C-alpha cells in the first residue's frame, strides 16, 4: 500500500525539530508505507495572526525538514492573508523558490473574507494548491477565524482555477461533503478526530473517488489509526489507492 500524507505538522509548538526526532518520525512513517509527507508547518507557534517575520521563521523550520529529507517531506508554506498583497506574494515567492508546493491557511481570518482575494490570485499565478483549516463552526463565534465548510466551499467557488483542500473530514462531517459535492476544484482531506463509521464511504459516494485525500494531522493523531480509517473502509481497493496515494500524487504534480 503506497501512501502520501497530505496533512502533517512534524514540528508542533516547537517540538519535533531536532534531527533525531525527525529521523525517528521518518523511519516510523516509512514502516507504515508512507512515502511522502506534506509538512504544513508549526502553524500556531506564534498564535493565530503571525507577522511576516514570524511566519518566515515557521516556514524556514519546514524548509529544514525538506533539506534533511528531500525525498520524503513536501512543504506547504504558511501565509497570513491579513498582511495584504505585497508581503503575501513576497513570502509565497520566496517559499516556492525554496521548493514549497502549496499554501497552508490556518485561523488568521475566515475563508470567505475579501482579504483572501489577493492571496488566491497569488496561488493561481504560482499554480499551487491551498489547504484551508476547516471545521463545523456554523452558529459559533469562533467562525470569525475558524472557517466553516460552507466558507471554504465559497472560497473554492470564487476561485475555480485554484485547487482548494478542505481540511478535516471528521471536523466537517456529512454537511461538509455535501457542500463540496459540485465543486471540482475542492478536495477534502481525511484528517482529524476519531474515526466515524461510514464517513469515508459517504465521501466517496458523494464526491467520487478523485477528490478525497488521505491526511492524518500528525502529531495530534496516531498514524496507524488514520490509515486504518481509509484502509478499513467499505470502498473498492482502487478507491483506497486513489485516496491514500494517487489523488495526492496528481494534485502535487507528481512525487
Ligand atoms: Zn492540521
């Protein structure tokens, strides 16, 4: 079974950055069949709204992982849409030049905010996907920063030329799946929470097998359990291969 994990934080609140810790993680992941890991960065290390300097430090930590294991880690860079266009473009350009292949957005703002426009334009110009933190926050005050699945779906609808990954299948649930249903540029990752019987099956039934991506949210979640929720789902072997490997491989432009 070949696996690409599209959603990981190998360094988490400063922990995991030592070379020995990284060596251990890569050994363990490879023992489970994980060939490549998308490192999204230590996104909340400096809080929800990092400055350009703070985010550059976070992205440099991810870059160190990429340098140690260039055939294992794929970096997505963190950006804060609230900076406005010039700093957003500058940091994206710097990261893409260093080999980063996507953008990770956390909780600086809601995905439906107009401040997203220049960032999404930059993503389109550089041809990189955007992985957006998403959770079921409908009716909750936290929605101002924590995008609900309807917010991330709106973002994808507004920017059909950018591939958007809605994070956390188990945080968005069936409603999130249905909101993504008719948006061909919107993907969902299987990360977060405890497994829920039938949810992977529901996603495949509603979306088809091209737009679901295996992700763990390591180190918050245990890899074996995260893989098991896909490998143990009642879907075809071909669909499992697509979710665990092929869809991410194509989204990333090869590995
Ligand atoms: Zn995460």
